[in-house]
């Protein structure tokens, strides 16, 4: 090869290098063009993905959906974007970015691939239906975000006044979601089985509301503010129940993979505690709540009024609420994450879809393997804004409440010794097993306790005896709840559910009815 040929090749090579450098400079200045030429690859798992995300530095990325419960965390961050002006950074040195992912499946793929570090689009009740498919990622619940407090509701057409009226009716609901949870709890409270109703499965609460407004179903489990829109557009319809009264049934949680907990422990600890500070501020400070609504409106691309209502439809969980949720002291008698997780795992495992398949097949992992309360245990936050919510308080019941229509009735046979109104240990155990969870789940609702007897003896004597028995039941339940919550009625033999002509019938009539009153 002669010198000229070599020289020509060198010149050619230099020219190519120059062209490449120029192209790279142009693409660097014009990222839109670069994206069109070589679209960003979808996140993948494994070492390659870790290298692709290396430029994220110490930033924590949190996936959320359009829900007011994130108001506290977004407020503390000063918006969705990572910023050194945020309280997460100024107080903890932690950059946090919120990523809106309203598509359920897309949010899971982003979490599994590592595109997001923390998933907020998750409720512990419905999580039981998907956890077996996520076992390999060793999911960890690192904190409670909120309790739904009006964000989920069941709307019904005219003529449906209580849960028993749902029998043989068409109900639109998104299976294996919080909507499904609310419906299962309500049906349990009203002694309606899954086979008693015709389920119309939909993708989400928005689709359920759409079918209701088209009058293609008799009832629908929807999201706020669609509940009010349904009532406004369908004459005679109403909200049968919502999480305003079914207040401890749907709990949103932060979810991280075990590997993320280990590799980003300090970042997650800062995130959890900062979110608690934000929640406390939004719960107690009107100015903070207003700012949170504005920040959510910007991030969700929704009207501010929508976000004000969205925040009001949740109880943002404080440190005290989280301590109760994880039962860090070992003596909390209310609804804990473990109780809710276990109860719904059992409920979904015993419920079949329209094809006859159970919603959960096989045992779910024990709560202790998915709960990670270390950040809650380690927190030293204090002040009234971080206290647990505490029990609901009620004014003394009025005489009119003795006949107020109930939305559900749960009949429990409680045995008393003949002529006695003293609760035995067996009777207390039966109340614990058959009604106590409902009373805790529907904590904001009044409960009417109606004592009933058979027809043996005078009606007057039986009415007084049944009233005293109902009083005894209310007194027992007052260990957990405000005594004013309970409306006590003695029916005597006036409301039989069976024939008093047989021993079996008389036994069925000697019962206590627990009725949940409407909102």
C-alpha cells in the first residue's frame, strides 16, 4: 500500500470522525430530533437497566395515580418535579420526583423494571389479589399513605334502600380493586352473598359510573366525584354507602421492592418521614391544604376544586396512624394493616368470578414477610399534627334514630341464660367473630342494636328483657367505641324471623340485630 493511499484513508477517517462529532453536537442541542431518530428504549430488568438509570443519581422516583391521598407528599416536595428547593431536599438532602401513572398495569411494569422506586398506586386490601404474582420481587409495605374517606362509593337506583335490596340486581364493579373490597364488606354487613347478585365487571370506577348513568346496571361502585355526578344525572338515585362511614376498609400504602429497601434505605427513610410531615401539615393547616391542592392540580392536570375535594376524601396518615396500622406497640385494638390484609385475602379466596374461578388461588405470603415498619419505628416526629386520628365521637342518639332506616342488617344469635341479660363469654366471642370487624370497618357509622326474643312469656316482659340485652351488648362494644354511637332498641317478640311454634324457630328469634345506619 503506497503513502498516498494511506494518507487518503487517514483523511477519510478524519472526515468521518468530524461528521460524527458534528452530528452528536447537533443531537445534543436538539433532543427532540434525537428521540425521533433513536427512541428511548423501554425499561428492562438486569444490569443493563441499572446502567441505563445511572444518571439518576440519588433521586428517588415515586409512581402515583390521580388520588388526593398523595397531597401531603407532593406538598412536602413542592410539586411533582425533583427540586433542591423542596422540603425533602432542604431537610433531608433527598431529591424526589413523582411520576403520574394512572394505568394499573403500566404502574406495575414500571415498578418491577425499576423505572420507579416506590409505588403509591396500591391499597393493602386489594394487594392481596396480586401479591402472588409479585413474590419474586419481595414487595415491602414501607408506610401507610391514607384511609379512603369518601373517595369510594356505591350508588344505587331508586327502590334500593338497603343492602338486601341488591339481591338479583346488576352491579358494576372493578374486580380485585378497592371497589371490590367495599362491595364485599357491604354485602357481608347485609348478609348478601356474592351469588345473590349479578356482577358486571368493569375496568375501573369511571367505567362503572358510565354504565350506571347509561342505566345499564342497578348499582355501581364508583369513585368520587362521579358518585355525585351519578346522583345528579339519574333521577331518584342515591349513594347507598361510601368510605365516609366505611372508613377503615381501604388503605393506600407505599410499596418498595426488598432490593430497593436495601440499596436505598436512607433515601426511603427520608421519603417516608417527609411524607408524614407533609400529611400532618395538610391535615391541620388550611394554607398547606390549599397549596397541596394547587400542586396536585398542576401535576394531575385537573381543576383545583377537583383536587380540594380529592384531598378531603382521604384521611392522610400521620406517624400515629402508621404506628397503629403496623401495630408497632403490639396492643392496637382497631383495624391494622395485618387484619385488613388477612381478612381480604380470605374474602377474595372465597369469592368466584363470573367464570367460576376464585379471585385468589393459593395462600398469600404472611403479613410479616411484606410489612416493613422499620421507618415508622425509627421516626421521632412529634407534635399534635402527628397524633393518631383517634376514635369517632357521636352526639347522644335521638329517639328518632330508633326507627331510622338502616342500610344493612346483620343478625347474630346471642345466647343468654333464661331471663338473664348478662353476656356470657361465649356470647362475647360470637360478637367478636361475627360483628366486631364490621363495627371497626364502618367506624364512622351509627349502629342500632335491636334485641329480640321468642314469644314465651308476656310481650311487655320480653320487650324490657330484650332492651336490657341490647344494652348489655352496647356496653360490651363500648370497650372499643363511643357509647353514644349505639342506638338501643328492645323489640321483644314483635320482629320474628322464624316460626315460634318450634324450638328451632324460637331459638332463631332469640337474636340480636346489628344495623348500620345511613350517612
